[in-house]
């Protein structure tokens, strides 16, 4: 099985084959022998060419966050046969400002139709007793404001659209 | 007189910490919890637990009436307030007295005198303890804030008069920033402490934040347990503490300890407390404020002095004399604490609440983890984002740092972002290793001086690709026929098998 992989700004191909208890993983043409054993829910012990790693494998949309002893590394991947790796394609068009965390809208600093500069404060959110100001990702006109003061929102909730 | 039962008016790791001390002393413990906290660890660890209201703190953990009602009904004769919530609330200490329940902390008058920050500054001046120049009275109007700011000069600090813990606190670099900062500081102060009055202080340049732990009994005995270095902060909240401070000379250490004991004796302080000082680049200490409670970072002191501060608190509150004198207190070795927050250090330390899907906690020599969470626990949005305190002890500072780095590498929290990767980098930062940092370390030195290192990305790719492969196989119902899931029976399949079909 071949994967298109995107990791730390690199794009690589990784092929996985299995024989008995070990896997052969070829990353950009370089083969590695990997003994992979589950050591608990979302954890695995890897012996990779003789080097030992305990990895946490946190599932994310389109890939994993791999927790290694010194780093947490985001790995986006998809099967090569299913098309090109486009996990990180940036959307163009209006800028959507969404809630970066669950919390409460404390204040709405702008209204629809208003021109804002890049970095201008839009919304003040409170989460875990701290107030955080959400700023405009770029300059533009506020197209719509979905945020209302006092509203409790989940991560990813659409708050403001700037065109 | 020994307490029959102790109620802990708090939640999370500190409630668990107090429950542990109670259990070791053989005293039954009572937890209280909000509707959001039925599954919190302190509820699971206590001997008894009672619900006290909805999730918001003001409807539960700040409801004195409900907490006292629970205490009376369950027969608790003492209340430990932990830190935060009601711990520095004089009215609560008084209400406990009126109900015939011992408040494990200082007397209500002392909390009031030292808890109101400007009053504490006045008392310090009277006791001959140096303070940072600024207002000696709370300021409540924007007009007065502008006037005082002009008198003191910029840069200055705006602080909640009733505050602590970095809430309602703003650095104001220039006059232009004053209006916004005042608005935000007063709004935060209002919601955190129910009081929007503030005070102003001249900002000390390149300051170190060093505090002295004190402990006093009701018989006039007071000691200090040396310092904690709390300079590494983000958003004015501590993230790493250590003891001893690499910045203090033995003379300054003794001097600050003596100042702390003098102030404590002056106000007739009882129980555990902490005096916070700013020490400027010329090693001049300025008294900042007193925390009339147990501190988050108390384990650092426990590790280097070998005294259990919570048990001392309980014994002193029972009316006992301090079982130790100043001569018994020695700093042995070095301890570092990292506060593990449910926050994303890559995105400006934004809160990252949610479910901890998997958890591995470090152990081994010299490592202590004071945690309030467990695998499967959902970190709620309603409370402070600290989930645990990781502490490492070593014979020297270098040993402690190496041990902390090792412990951090063993610590795995999956499902939410935490500050652990940030600590791994701090423990390798040359300025931190050299003990050369001030309170701007996180924003300036650390951000500009990121220690580059080649991440083991190929290992991550191999792990992710194999897991993805296994997931595909599992979905196809073929996992039982593939690697890893088969018992090690010794038989081997010849030849490489190719996915996704898993055919031989």
C-alpha cells in the first residue's frame, strides 16, 4: 500500500508491506524494517532498523499526530491510488474566522459592513477564565458576523467572515 | 485536637493533593463538585463527595453557603480551600468561624489585610520591607487611573486590587495603551474576583520573580522555607518554578527570608503563605504581594526541604505548635516544576480543552506528578486549564534539568494539546540552562532563540503509515490475518504480502 505523505512541510511517498510480524516501510526509496506492536490503546512500540521508539498515535482528520519522546509530529497521509495529496491545500475567497477553542463570546468588536485592517481585534472570547482577542487574518470588509455576545461556541464555529 | 473530617473546597489536582495528605493522616476527606465535575479525579479519590451546583464557579465552587451546608451535614470540622476559588476570601474564612468549622489557613483579618493588595503594600512599608513604587490605595475610576499613570510613568503594570494568579493583570508599555488595558484588566478582575478596582505599579525592568514560602503557627512561631524561582511565565502566569533560584546569592537568600519572617510576625500570620518579590537586575528585592494560601508550586519546596506543607497546614490548623524550627529547614538538591496546561504552545498558548484519549505518566527516581486528570477524562472549559504539575528533583540544577527532560519525554497526553513540548524545548534552551532569564523569557528569548533540531520525521512517517495500513486492514476485516495481531506462535509467512487485500 502506497501513501502520499505530508510531514513538516515535506511531501514524501511511503510504501508499506508486511511479512510476518514485521513491516517494510519504504520512504522515498529508502527501505526500513519496522517491528510494530500495539502497546495499548493508541500506543505502539516500534523497532525501526534496531532503534526503539514508543509512539503515541493520535488520530486526526486526514492523518495522525505522532507523539515521539521529544516531538509531536503531524503526519497527513492518504492512499496514493485515491488521487493526489491535497491535505494542505489552502482555500481562497473570503476569510472565515472560526473559534479556535470552545468558549464564550464576551464581546463583539466589529459589525457587518465595516472595513477592518489586518490584525484588528474582532471578537473577545473567554475560555478557561482567560479572555482572548481574535484578530483579523487580513484586511477587508466584514461580510457577516455570526458571533453574538454571551454565546457559547464550540471549536470551529464560524464567527466572522471577511471578504 | 485532631480533625474528624476535612472538606476540600476545591477541585482538580490541588483537591487530589489535599485528599492524599488527609489519607496519610488517617482523616476522612470530603469532596465537593459542580455538575461538570462528577467524573473529576478529586470526586473519585475522596471518601465522600457532594454536588454543589452548576458548572460556572460562581454557582458552585464559589458558593460559600452550599459548601458550608455540605460541611455541616456531613460532619466535617475543617475546610481546606486549596488555591484560587475561596482560598483568599476573608468572608469565607469568617463564615467558617461562625459555623464552628476550622478554616485551614490564616485568620480572616489577616486574609483581608494581606489580600487587598494595596493594604498589603502599606503593611510591608510599615514592616520595613521594600515595595515597587506605585499606588498604595485601590483605584476605581478611569480618570484616577489616568492621573496615577501620569504620576508613576510608563511602562507600568495594572493589577486587580483583589486579584492574583495573573487574572486582571496587564503590562502597559505606553500611554496610548492605557485605555484598552484598563478596560480589559477591569473586566477580567470583575469576572474573576467580583471587584473591578485596580492598582498601578511601575514596571520593574528585567525582573526576576522570586517568592519566599512561610509557615507560622498560632503560638507566635514563624519560619521560612526558602525561595522559589518563578520567573518563567507566559501571560503573567507561572509555567516553570524551581528551588533554589539560580539568581540568588546566599546573602540575598538569607535577607529575603528574614524580611518574609519579619512581615509574617508583624501581621500575626498563621498557616502557610508566600511572599512574592520582584528582584531587579541589580539584585534588589521588592515586595510584590502576599498569597495567603498554599501555592500551586508548593511541591518544589517540598522536594528540596522534605517537609509536607499540606500536612503542616493541617497540624497548625489543629492548634499544634510548628514541629520544626528555622534551623531544621535546609535546602537539599534542586527541584523544578513544569505546569502542564491544556494549551497549545504552538498557537500562543490557546486553551485546548477536550477528551484525553490516551495518557502515559512518567515515573522513576526523583519524579513526581501531581495530576488532576486520567485517561478518558474530559478536560472541561469552565476551569483553569492546568491538568498536572510535573516535578523533578536532582542533586544539582543540571541533574534536575536532565531528569525533567527525561520525564517530559516519557509523558504522553493524546487528544488535547499540552505545554509538554514547550517544556522539552525550554529544558534545552541555552539561557535556561545558564540560569540567565527574566520574565520576558517566553515572549522574547525563547521565541527568538528556538533551539533547532532535526525532528525524527521518518520515524513518525513509518509509524503513521503502518497505523494507517492497519486501520485499512481492520476496516476490511482482515486484521486477524495480518501482522502484529497474531499470537507469536512461531510460524511465518513466506514472501512479502502486499496490501490492501492482504492476499498471500
